[in-house]
C-alpha cells in the first residue's frame, strides 16, 4: 500500500483525483517538508489534536439514534419495533455498544476522513451487526465498471469486500474516498510537535542554553577533552552546581531562549491552527486566551459549534444510514436520525418559558409538555388550550350590553 501511494504522490495524484484503481486520501505532494515526522499516534499526543478529536467523537457518540415512520404528509412517529432499532440502540457487535461503535467510527472519520464497517446479515437479509474496520488497513479500489472494492489487510491476510457489504462514511473528497484531515494538516501538526519537543528538551535540560567556553590559548587534545568533561553540565543535565571559570575563561550562549523564539506564543497559535483544521472553536478545548465571534455565552458558542462543526458530520451520518442501512423499499418511509434534544437542551427556566408559551398558544397540550419533562400526566390535561385576553372590542360591548 505504501509503495502504491508513494507512486500516486510522485506523479501528482492525491485525494482530489479520481482515476481507476486505488484512491488516495492524502495530498499529491507537500510544498515543504514537515518539521518532524507526523503519524497518527504522534499527532494524538498533541493536546489540541486529542481535545478536538475527543470533543467531536464523544459528543456524536453520546447522541441517541432514533428511527421514525414518515407519513405522506411528512409527520414522523417513533418506530421502536424496526429491526434496526435494537441494533442502533444496543450492541452493534459482540464487542461494542452503540456509543462505543459510533466513537470508533468517528475517531477515524475525524482524523482520516474515512470510516468503514462490515454489515453482517441474518438469513432474512436483515443487518444484525456492524463491525468496524480500521482505516489505515483499508485500500479503496475503483474498478473499470464503476464498482468499488475494499481491500482490507488484517495480520498477514488480506480480504476483499464488495461495495454492498461495507458501510463507508467519508468526508468531502473525490466522491469515492474522503480527504484525510491528518494528512492535510501534517505541517501544522508537525510544527506543534516540534514546539512540544523543544519545550520538553528545555525542561529536560534544566533550562540550560548551549554555548561556547572560550579561552585565550590553544589547548592540547587531552586538555580540551578534560575541560569539556568538567564543564559539560553547564549546558546539559539538571544539576545546578556552581561553576567557577578561571584563567580568562568565558561562556557565551549560542542558543535562543524560549522568549527569543516566542515559544509560548507559537504553541498558542498552533492550538488555533489545529482547531481550524478540525472545525472546533479553540475556546472549547480550554484555550483561555481565545475569543469567538459566535458570542460570549456558552449557549451561543455551542449553537455555533453545532451548526458549523457537528452538523455536517451528523448530516453525512444520517444520509449514509438512510441510504446504506435501510432497504430500498423503506427509503422515504423510514428515517434514521440523531436525537439532538439533550445536546441542544435549554436551561430549566428556558424550558418552562417555552413550554408555557407552547401550551397557552395551543401548540401542545399540558400533558404533552409534562411528558417532555418526564412528569406524570394529569387528568383532564390532554386537550389543547388557548388564552382569550385578546378579543375584539365589539365583543366586549355586546357582552356588557347583555349584562
């Protein structure tokens, strides 16, 4: 796989191209070399990458999935008896619950732009399990016929899956494979890793700068070696013992200090840059220096993050579930959606105000509102009610005349 991908990159291919054969989710080439080698594991050791991936992954994983019956007029009612309902809200396979499964998919989705799972069916043709496949072990091959084959390497073996047996979720790309945020953010993440490494070396070395020990005479090789051994701790190690320089010896630093290279501001900028790649406001990953144009309150920030960060993922998931998990005859009649009520849930005071306006405006009955608040129903509270303060003045005159 590495040789083929290297050849694709050499000839200028990449995730934006769509030719017959293996598809690539990485750029065809990089304008500059990365500051350090970037891998999935090394990237996840950066706190900004970990926080962004964790936020998106766990948030989506925590959302329940609901199956609805869709009437001709567009009205939706929950269908808890659908065969997929038990799967999507219970055990997805013999290892994972629904949340664990969605987190596994989303983790690969967010980092590598593609998430794969195998559909296992019973004798009736119903999907009874979804087993995730690891993205780095997958090759996507576009055939001359237009069909897609999935080549999966596992251990020393290799399996080929047909298109209809694999549930493939992908970010934007060439339509066959999604582009990898990790691959396209390589240089930004590399700078972050380099800054992390520089900070580690500074603390590991006790904050000592490298430098030159200057003398006003020429030394013999054995003298030079002895002096270097005696004064090596001036530039390395964590020892803080006092050194006395004599015989006109002078020490001059040749390395830049953390202040000179603006290490702290560089690391702070990398947080914002990495968050930009993942579509996460840096303030949501505990960047206390950050500000946002989405508003100052947490509710406004969450709303903005949902609309511009999470919603595209959720919309792709929902569209993919409705197309790839439902039977053809069910499409349009059944809808699979994420339940956002808990994620976008307002405060209790806001819920009470909204419920009051909905009840007094005749939109829902008192018992319907009580059900939303998980309160027991009250007798006689199932009908719609409406306030009558606003009445025509002529009606009031007629009433007064009759009295």
